C-alpha cells in the first residue's frame, strides 16, 4: 500500500462514536461538595478524568511531578467550574504524600475520591532491564499507588468517613506483557491491591475499584508507547486494529471513572473495569508468526 494513501474503509461500522466532549454521563451536580484527588492529573488521561469530575461539580487536587504541566492543567480545568489546587509530588515519597493530603484538606476539605493514575512504563526486553529501571517502574506504579492509597485509607478510617479509590490498571495484569515485564508485574500488583483492599475496607465504607484504559491517543502519549504500537501513529490505521474499528477517546475513561466513584456504583467494589472496546480479548483465527521482543523493538542479539 502506498504509505501516503489513506487506510482502507472498514467494511463494518464498528462501535458507535460517543457523545460529544462536554456531555455528562451522570446528573449535573453529582459531585457537588466532593473533593477528588488525581495523581498524574497534569496531563493525558489523568487530566481527562479530572475534567469529567469537574464537570459534575467536584473540586480537584491534581498531583504531578511537573510544575509546568500542573500550571497548564490548572488553568484549563478551572474553567469547568470547581476549584482546582495543584501539588508537585513524587508519589514514591510517603512523607510528601502526607503533606499533599494535609494541604488538600486545608484548601478544599478531605478528598473523598482518589484516582491513582500516575505510573511509569517504557518498552524493553526483560533481559535488558537494569535494576534501577525495574525499581523505578515498580516504585512509581505499584509502591506509589500503595502509598497514596494507604494515606487516603488511613485518614478515612480514622475519621469514620466513606471514600472511593480508583486504581488505573492495564489488561496485561491478567495476560502478561511481553516487552513490559516491569510494568506488567506492577499492574498485576495494583489489580491485587484492588481486590484485597475492597474486602478489607468495605466494612468501613471504602470502595476500591480498578479501571483499565484501552488505546486512547492524546497529545501527551509518550513516544515510547507509540513505538510499541508498531510505529502506527496514524489514528485511521490504529482504528483498524481494534474490534471496535475505532480508538477510544479520553473522555470515555473519564465517564467510567465518574460512574465508579459515584453514589450510583456504591455496591461495586473489588472490580476492574476494562474500557477498550474488547481489544484485550481479541484472538487471531490463525496463529501469527512469533517475533521476539528484541526483533519487534529493533534490537540486536543480547550481549552484542
């Protein structure tokens, strides 16, 4: 096929497009008086989820390691209605996390919803991962998620108040993730935390759920992830690789998050919802040839 030619028109319509940006999936004011804390909320899917909470009346605490991203996100999200405060924080530091919660409570009140979106990832053959690379991904994705959740949970347990935690996961927590051994192991741990803490904390009114995004291109999608998509950055081509015959839109993840933490989902806990148009469940009718991870990433033989 000519590289400049558009992708062929799919023979079927695929899943319908969602309602337009700005449409709310829940009644207006669902989150009036609520404070929602989102890690990794300065960009990408974290910011998209924060936006949907804000449209429903929530005040926001957005957390990131990048002050520049936080400033830009704050200006954008503040236009949606609620108050927005920011906090520069490395979620690997529990003392700093406690300071963030203290500041949030002082400015807005205690967060009633925590969205653990911050994570780290990059594709690599497992044998090439250095100890530091392994630790960095595990410490941010799994341990950082635990530190945030622990702080949130302890405060609600002490106060005797209900709360809702949403952990952003990945489908390879179930299937394994060749080329992402570090991230897959971390996300499997996150999924286990969802199932464990939902049981432990349910008696105290704290629900814990997981949310897994599918392919949802956005301006902040790392180049390393795009390379993992076989360099197919064109949205039309990517759509043909999904059973839905389209990619997801970030607001669709936001709608799922606002539902899971809402009063309408109080009896849902310990569940991980996958929002990917069934892409993670697809199987080829004919088994395709196997290409090693090294070959897929364009790496030579190990040790050379």
